[in-house]
């Protein structure tokens, strides 16, 4: 029986499988729709569903840039073995390139968008097909885009994709020295994981939360709890200021500072002055693979043993 475009379309709508998978399923089952659905469940979709409750906390972060726009993505796998696979790396690169072009603002919208390597598929369909090929759960976890309208975008990948950073800066004259300085700052972000650019960006909820913790620490300390209230307030202020210097990028000590004291803000001011330009960091995004996810507590030998049972 000849397979028509309408049959492929109907099967795609019914199963959510990719176009080529649907065409193959219909060919293999001589156009029998029910048999084609069963074929897809056995050979593609069922694999993705079966693995949906597994933990995928390994994987890669990747970055792509074009002009003054950059995109960063995190794609998770179950094992670092797959994360180091060239096919998986190519898939993650396609995810990043798709993210660079998408107009979606959240992960659900992104998963429903067109796959850049084959616009006949959605991102979700491409992910499910990759799961069927690779044989373990994969998850496109998150993405972000940054654009520098009046400046420059820089990026940095650490540890072969374990950590990624994109950074946008406002700069009317981004010289090579300025770009190098921003690259150094991106490396700093990867290493020290600041939460904010400057102290004026810190939200009140963070300050209130940290203040509460510091006060609790004081009350639980036998010596500090007996100090006068004025002294306790001074301790709270001092510790809070110290913490803000750690979480605010511009207040952090620049890791390459020769004197071990120069802040990131003073380093960038120095570079900008030498280049004869203004320079202001506008935004940054830092992704770390598996950040906040539970990881499997299994080793490779145990995994192999399970599969042999």
C-alpha cells in the first residue's frame, strides 16, 4: 500500500513521532495505522517514555554566538559516558543553534519550536529520536539568550562543557584588550559563581534571608550570644558585607590580580581607561551541568550488571 503525506501527517499528530519515523513505520506495516502506532511505541516513543523517570544529571553545557547575540543551553544525560560521545555533543550543538534562533521565552515554548537541523520536526521530537538512538534518558533542561545592542558579547566554556558562561557588556569601542578583559571576567564567573553583578542588584529577600541566618548563628554561639545588642548588629553588618563581596561580581577580588586585592570593578575600570572607552557589564548567565539535580549513586560496573540480569 502506498504511503501518502496525509497518512504520515495523521500518524505524527497521533503519536508525536518524527516525520521520517512515521513514514518508516507506515512502510513497515503496509499502511496499517494501528500497527504503525505499535511499531513506533516499540521502536522510538516507548523508549523515551520508559526512560522518563530516570535521573539525567550528567550532560553538557554549550554556547553559540552570532553577532551581538549568544545562546547558552544545558542538555542532560544519565551518564558521563554519553556526555562525552561525539553524537551527543553534535546534538547539544544543534540545541544551542536552535536556541540562538528561537523566539521562545520558556522551555515549553522552545520544545515546541522547529528543530534547526530539520524544520519538519519539533525540538521535542528531535530529543525523543535522540533518546531512541542513544538508549538513555536525555533532557533539554534550560536555555537563555543575551543580546548586546551597544556593545559586545563574550562566552566561556570550562571543563569541556561542565560550566558555561555568556556575558553582555555595554561598550562603544570594544577593543581586543576590552574583549580579553571580558573573557577573563567570564572565566571568573565560571570559577566563583557570583549571583549578582553589583550590590545594587541584590534583592531584599536575599538580604533578609542571609541576615536571619547570621543572627541565628550569633544566638547559637555561646560567646557571641552574650554580647550587647549593638555589638551583635555590628557583627551582622560585617558578615553580611563580607558575603555580598563574595556574591557580587564587581566586588569580588579579581582572580588574576597581581596584588591579590584588586576588585573586578577596578580591573575593568583600568582596562576601559587604557582603551579610552566606557565599559559596563549588563548581564551574565552561568550554567553548570546538573546544578541542583540529584545524581545517580551507581557505578558503571553496577549498571552493566543490571543490564545483564
